[in-house]
C-alpha cells in the first residue's frame, strides 16, 4: 500500500474550478442513476407495464366483452371514444407513477438510517444540483415509461373497439418532457417531505387520490356535469391535482376530444415544475445539511 | 486554486496548516450548543484525533469541516479554502469516512469506487484503473462484484476508506472509524491508517477509544460539551497529570474515608479521588507503593479487595479535566 495517499498532490495544483467540477459530477450522478436503472431494467419495465396493462385490459377488453357499458353510450362507438380518452389518461398516469416511484421511493432508502446519499452529497457540486440530478434521472424514466406504454395502450382492446387517435406532434413532444419533469419534481417533494418510514402511507393518501381524481378515466371537461346548485364542484376540486394537467395535455395531444385550454395546461405545468423543484431542493437540503 | 474572492482563501494559513478553525461554533435549533468556539489547527501529514465521549461535539465538528453541517459562528478553512463560503470547492479536498455504513447499496463493491471517481471528475478509464488499484490495495479484489450489503463490517469500513481516498484528497476525515468493528478488523484498520500516515496523508479522526487515540494520533484534542479542554501529543497530555503512576484501589466500605485516609498516610500520594466506584491515587515515585497502601489500609481497618498500579493514561487525563470517566 505504498501510495494509497499521495501527499504531493496538493489542491493548489490539482483543483478544478467549481463550475467544471460541478458539471462532471452532475453527469456522473446521472450516470450512476442510469446504471442502477439498467441493473433493475426488468423490474422497471414490469412495474411500468402492470398498471396500464390492467387498466386497458379491464376497461377496453373485459368491459366490452361482458357488455358492461362504458363511455356514456351503448355500442362500440362509445367504447371507441372512451378508448381514446383512456389511452391519453393511461400515458399520463404512467409518467406520473414513474416520477413518484423513480424519485420518492429510492430517496426513502437513501435518507434512511445509513444516509447512503451522503457520498453523493459530498461530490464536488452544490447540493441542490444533486437533487436536480435526481429529478432529471426520474424524468428520463418517465420518458421511457411513456415510450413503452403508449403503443400498448393504443393496441390492446376488444375487437371492434378502436382508439381513434389523432396525434398533435408539437403538443405531444413538448408535453412528454414537461410532464416528466413536473412529476419527478413532485416525486422529489414527496421523497424529501415524507419521513422514510412513512413512505408506504404516501400511496394510500397521496398517490391513490391523485390517480382516481386525475382525469385518467374521464375528461376534465365532462366533470362540469357534476354540480351542487350551479357550482361544478368536482371540476374545480380536481384542479388542485397535478395529474389533471398531464392527462388533459395528453388528451389534447392524442385525441380530438374536448380538453382543458392548452395555454392553461402549459402555464400550470411550467409553474408546477418551478414550484416542485424549488420545494424539493429545499426539502433535500434540509435532509442532508444541518 | 482560484483566488478571485478574498473570502475564498485564508491568506494567513501557513503552508503546513491543512485545517484551521477559528472560534468555530454550531448551535442547533432549540438552543443546543454542539460546538462552542473551537480553535484548532491541524498540520500537514499528521494524524490528529478528537477524543471525547458521545455528544462531545466531535461529529458536528467533522460535519462542519466537510460541509454537511453549517456553522453558526466562527470560521473554518480546509486546505486554505473557506468551508462556509465555498462548500463545493472544499468537497474536492476532503475524503470522508462516516460512522455508519453509507455505501451505495444499489451498487457493487467495485461500482462504489468507480462512481465515486466519476463524481470527482475522473474519466471512465482513470476511474476504472483507480478502482481496480484501490481494491487490490485494500484487499477487496475478491469481493469486487459483491453487493455491498453482503460484505462484512470490517470490509465495508475498508471499502469506505478506499472510496474516501479514491480522489486523493489532501485531508481524510474518519468519524469513529473503529466503532462497532470486531477486534481483528479494528487492528487491520489501524494498520491501514498507520500506512497512510507513513505515506504522509493528513488525517483527522474522532474517537472515544483511549487506546486508539493513544496509539494512532500524533496530536489530540480532548473535547467535552462542545469545547476543547486540552490539545497536545498523547505523551504531553499524560505529563500534565503530573504524576508517575496511578494506583487503583477496590475496596468495600466507606470509599471517601479510605481515599482521605490513604492520601494522609501513604507517602508520595499527591491526590486521591473516587472514580467509578474505586479509589484512585496519584503517586509520585512508584517504588514499594503497593505494600504501603495495603499496610495503611489494614491499619485503618479498611477491606481492600483489589489493587493495581498503572502509568497515567489518557483516561486519567480525561478524568482530571472533566471529573468524570470517558466510558467506552
């Protein structure tokens, strides 16, 4: 062990500027996360596929087969328009799930008793960039999830049921990354704000309501029919759900169905990105620096 | 090093000085004073120890010097870089071995080293070579592909030391490096630290083990309640006790009376005190002291059950400074 340490290497000679060191450290953190993803690729794909597969299977195959009405009107016409609604919803939901699972769940381990995130926090870059790196890695997983889910969601259905998709490419190609960043930032907020031991509770109280009230199974515009007096209360309430902007966005990108105005979708998604990133970075700093 | 900001670099630091703290203070929310106006200077190439009981502020001090804890007062410089003003730069010059096993459990043994190298700007090839070399040096090559959860505690600690040194930092920090290790692994780690020391690596470690501090460290700071009580070489500290030997008397009955009695009756006893249920006598001149103690105790009608004599240890120093034992 003659030269484990090299006393002659002194910082005055070997030190790099903060910017250069941060840049290379940031890429290396991403590389580390992607390596972990590659090692767990099987599980990643399985967990990406299970939920959309079940949703599409039940709503677009089982329901039509057993004659259970969906889509508001009888016959394959209603089912086909429902299929289009659902495909958009399922892609949005998958990105949301990926964002939460890819960022919040690993953080619960990494912040736990052993603080294994510490070695990455000690990498030579500002700590908030470690948090941003988590978001970028989560967003990449969201993109992959969207790419896997979209073809499946658009082909699995009972005979006669057709998802009539009409793709608006500019909207689709801007919306996928925007949604992926928003949802993985949301995952960062959850992962840093929820105590690691309570992470299971998160699914019951946060993820499930978001899923069911996030416009996966129905377009937001149709919620206007649910009123108390003249107030469409549910339509207003679900505006607090970040997922609704994702699913409505995909509805705009993939179908000709009515949807929330695009300027609202883009404005809110961008604002949520900023808000969640800011909250998440603050939460991250609070966790690792005292 | 960039010197664009006067706050970045401590121009007063001597070339020899690798760590410098001036009145460094950490007050946690709730008015908990963990570190209280700490002044410290660690020189190039020395193993410096922070010795003290749990809660003395050792880990907080290391935390501040490694950017994980933000000081609430004072200044600290590592390799001349201001820790508070330039945390991202400081991280380039420190290697940190935490108390708990914080290896990346999603990665293998080899990958833990490889990605650490990449974090610090090594190219893929540089980092691969450094990881291979480091595994060989720390005798971990056989477990290169193992998941880190499956290796023993001793190996995990070695891997953590290897990882902390991979980017060749001027200063290595070790927080309670041998806590929780079996005796064999502890000795193995001491050997590694000795070799690093011989190679000129500057090391700051915290410990609450006397023998570790005594045998490893060039200089020590004894800490309690967030303050440094004394800084010196282990021998220098022991000399401050001002006595040749410590006689420990275990007895039944009134220990206070026994202590007073022995101090009066036995020649050369400069001080007596009760520590942890036994009487300790500080004695000048050790010749024939044990028979004298036995005779005196018998005379006084005390019942001695055990008796031993030892040179002053760091334990004695700690008791002298704080009036209490430093328990393992």
